[in-house]
C-alpha cells in the first residue's frame, strides 16, 4: 500500500513540477518559448568592444554601437562605459517585439560588473528573444574595461531623460 501511495505522490509531484515549469515559462516568456540559451549568446572580447567603441567615437552621428548597462541605478551612476544607457530587465517587461530605436544599431552590447554577471546574461537573452539578433555580451564588464585603462564615466548622464521615481509593481517581469 505504501509503495502505491509513493508512486501516486511521485506522479502528482511530477505533474505539479511540470505545471509550475510551464507557468514560469509563460510568465518569463523570453527564453522558454524562443529557446534562447547560453549557447546562443555571442561574446565580445575587450579588443572587439574597444574597436567598436572607437569607431562609434569617430562617427558620433551613426548608430554603430549601443552599450546597455542593466545593473542597479547606483552602480550605473558609480561607474559605466562611456556612452552607455541604463536599461533594466523590468524596463523590458511589457515589450513583446523589437524596439525600432535599438534595432537601428549595428551592434548592441550588454555588460555589467564583470565575469559571471547573471544580470548581463539575462538582459542579453531578453534582447535576443525580442528579436535583436545583433546583441552581444561583453562578459568582462566595467571591471575589465577599467583594468585595461579605458575611460569610465560616472554620475547622472546629461543626455538621459528623467526616469520615473516609482515603477508599477503590478506588471509581470519576464
């Protein structure tokens, strides 16, 4: 009798786990339905990023490189790659398709603090799911960039529009 009950409970647990997994995929949307995995992420070396960054500096009116920093606001204002914009995962929560402004860039590069950043990896996947195939990950982040002696910005960016002080917490987070 105990063996039958154990099998029944095991079957119930499996169904519950499968339902929870499907629910998470529905809520998170991004990677589950479009099968974007870590294997799909293309990484940039510091040399490749530096060359892209220098090219953008030489051609400021062209949309060659969009640097995205998904870290907390305090970290972004403390130290960031020059010209980076602050976009977080909750900022992309309601988006279901490509952003035309972002899509105009030849290359979108996401970075965070340094190697092992789950935030930058998740942001890269989210952008790829939205259709931004030109998205790459710079895993070295601010740490590698600064250690190489390249310029760092800090403070509130002058050209950035004011951000809302409160976010609607009722919307789903992908």
